[in-house]
């Protein structure tokens, strides 16, 4: 079985750029290669799960998304922090052109991308995690049935503060300021025999 860390892309691995699709606009966030390396060394497979409705909206193509992912992985592999699988949802339920305008199963908080990953990985859900900076990342992870960590990069810190200020029960299982903090939490949880 594979222990998998599912990762949102924008705001989690790289700087949030509106409808990012050009390699020259890609900026990996500080500490991210180190966090990914820590997880890899502990035996986790790393899987990116990303909504890319910019395809549906006609802002860029599937080829652009795939090219960006190859470039991203070139950068990360140089730091021994490569991603094992990239899955993206090109759809949008309300906006879009042709085949991409549809209410799909893959768009987070749906779980279709996790299910697609199951064709390539045998996911051990009890030792797998989702990390993202938005509510829909956490909802997707929880819908799929893995422990879900909100990370403070991207929109995460703002969301955490909002939740705390309203006195709401956290919608996430754990909050980590950075991806390195999330990785440290995961490694500690696994060392102590799992999070249950
Ligand atoms: Mg994000
Ligand atoms: Zn989709």
C-alpha cells in the first residue's frame, strides 16, 4: 500500500498567481522543496490534485497545464523533491467552452481526482493526507476520507483567522503555517503510530 500526501498546487506549492499557466510565472514557495523531500524520505508518495478551470474558461489549454507541471517537476526533481503524479480538473460547472463545461466528479471538493490517482497508487487512506490552502481542498480530502491539513500559505492563514474569529469549529483537521510545518506534523503523527 502507498502512503500518499495529496497536495493542492496554487497557494500550497507555488505562489498564487491568477490563472497561472506560464512557466516563467511559476514561483515555488520557500521551504516547499524541503518539505516535499522530508515526506519522500519518509516513504510518502506525492500527488498533486488541482482545479484548473482556466481551461474551461478558455484562458489556457490542457497542454499548457501539462507543460507547466513538467516544468515544475524539473525544478523540484533537482532538489530531490519530485512529485509522483499530477491530476487536474479542467472543468467548470457553469462557465466554459465545449466539453469542459460540465458538472464533473473531479473538481474539488469532489473526489474524482483521488479516484483517478487510485488507478496509479494503492492509497492507504489511514496513512494518507490532503494539504491545501482553501476550504474546498479540505472538503475534498475529508470527502475522500483522509486527514486534511489547512496550510497558512495562499489563502490559508486568512481562512484560519476568519474561522477562529467567528468562533467556528475548524473545518480542517489541523492547521500548519507552512508546508514544512505540515510535513513535520505528518512525520510526528506517523512516528507515533498514526493519527488515530
Ligand atoms: Mg490553492
Ligand atoms: Zn473535472
